[in-house]
C-alpha cells in the first residue's frame, strides 16, 4: 500500500482539479492511503471530503510564502506520506523545502498544462531540485517540458483516464430528426486560451445557422461578458445558450450532438475525454495534446487555431452528414476504451510510485529513468 499526499493550490474548479479528484479516488479505491492539501472552501475540498479522503485546508498564496512553509512542515509530519505529489506549481518550491524536514521517499509534479515554463532560475530550480519525476498527461506536455530545459529522464507521460462505467457504451447514437436543429456544445473555463470567440465567429459564417444549429456553452470565466457581447453583435442571441458553471457537466454533454473546443492551448482536455466517452464526434483545434485524443477524420475533425472559417466548415460537415458524425462518435468511445481508461491511469501511477520508492531505498537518487 502506498501513502501519498497531494497538494493543489487552485481556488476554482477546472480540468486539472477534476483530473486530480479522479486520480485520488482511484488510488483510494485501490487501497492506498491518499491525503489532500487544498485551498479551503473549494469544490475540490468538498468533493474529496465527500468520498472519504482526509483533507487539510490550507491557503498557499505565494511560491515563497514563509507562513505556508511553516504550516506545511507540521502537516507533513502528521500525515507522514511516502510520496508528495504537486498538482499545481505554486506550492512546489516551499512544499519540496518543507518535505526535507520529514521522511518523504519521493516527490512528483503533475504537469497538466501545455504552457512553456518561465525562463528563470527559480522556475528551473523548482522543477528540478528534489523532484524525482514530472508526470506529463500528454506527449505534447512532455515535449514542452523538454524544450523548456527539463531533462527527459525526469519526465514520464501518463495519459488521463475516465471511469467509463459512468458513461454506458451506446450501440447507436440518436441522429437529430430532419428539421430539428443540431446542438453544438462545449464545456470550458471561459478564458482566452479556450478560443470560444472563434466558435461564435464560426457560427456567424454558417449559412442558415438560425435554422440548422443551436450552441450551448457550459462554463464561466473572465471572458464571459466579452463573449456574450460578441454573440449579441453577431446577431446570434436566439441560438446561443450560456449555461454557466455546472459541477456535473455530463447532463449537458449527453444532450449535445457535436462537441466543439477551439482552444489555442491545451494539455489534455477533460471535456473532450468526457465527450468521447459519451460517443460524441469532436471538432477541435490541432494544438497541444488534442491530436493525441482526436484523430482527424476518425473520431472527429481537427482545424487550425484562430481559423473560424475552418471551424465553421468542420461543424457544417458533421451537421450535414449525420451518419459520418455518428460513426466518429462511436469511434471516439472505442478510443477511450483502448487508451484512456481510469484503470490504466491508476495502474501506471501505482507502478511509477513503487518504482520511485524502490529507487529511493536502493540509491537515494532523485531522477526517474
């Protein structure tokens, strides 16, 4: 049995927190001792507590916060984990330093975003000093880490996975009745890198869009007001629904006919994984880890980022070819069963953790090979 402490500093719920919760739950179900330090009052804290995970609320506001450092030391001594895993970067430096005062066997960083690392000495130190392994959730993230100067020997790719028992396989996907609008939906934190403005611009380019299509955007964020204004300016108020944030997005995704995500940067989208599990065809941009999920022409269509015309063409193609759309949706579910299961994710994480602890015992080394 493994003993692990996960640390997450985010105040809001995004894909990274959803991915962490499924990992913690899976390890817990496999009999491992899992603990969580997270920001107080968050949805992550509430959900982790609900499933029986020992949770320690702690506000970590700075990468060099002295107060947080001295709060982490007694928490770690109380939990006594074999492995400390950082789910967000803010706590890495002080968490690694605090772990020096406890008997931690290995330290792991989970890297879930595709942004390049900052070119600074502190960042370089944070991702190498005392860190035994960085887990990238896509090969795209692994490559970005290597480009940023992290040795490849310290990086391991473990793809995300979904509990497919929550998404029963469908032998047939209902095709919209003739004359009934096709529903194109997305689930995203409404920030600039999600590129939702290009989806709105694409909708305005589709002929007879008011008769053919409806668009549903699930999520909230800094760009919400700007996006609503763009919908109004494009004369699309009657076909766009901003559904707001929902902790249970499955009810919306199951009502979609096509899932669209025009991201400008993406690590490995939880929303796309959920849409694939629901047997939806995907229209998305060819960025980050998305091509590792969506094979163009197989389970969806990929377009260049910031290209609303190409996005409009892909949506129109699936809308006008329901049989092709249906086939792509079923193929997406098959890819989930082949490569992106929760069981595989948990098994690979267990093997990595055991390897790191065995290596630490043998040689007190710090690099994962």
